């Protein structure tokens, strides 16, 4: 796995968010906050050829939620 990732690496971002923010409910995060959180992840490097948009943020949020609920089911 590469050390850096960008907006199109939505699955990697969801995994990183789940690891970095275990107490945060992905569905309660506004897109403005989500964008800032992603940009603050270690290894994130925006690619000017692929800027962020609402569709990308929505995909990240849903994948993060799936990552979280999948981990919760594994613990049960």
C-alpha cells in the first residue's frame, strides 16, 4: 500500500478515518467537517487533477459507515 493517497482513494480514506476517529459517528459528520478531517489524515495528498466534490464526500461517508458497522458486527 502506498504511503500517500488522494480523493479518489475512497476505500483507503474510509479505513483511515475509521482507525483515526473510532468515537465519531460517520453519519453525523457534515461534508465541510469531513473534508477537513480527510485533509488532516497522515499521508493524504490532494491531487489537483482530481479535486474533491460532494459525490466523493458522500461515497467516503458511506464507506466509512460500512467500515464502522462491519467492525461492530465482527466484535459481536
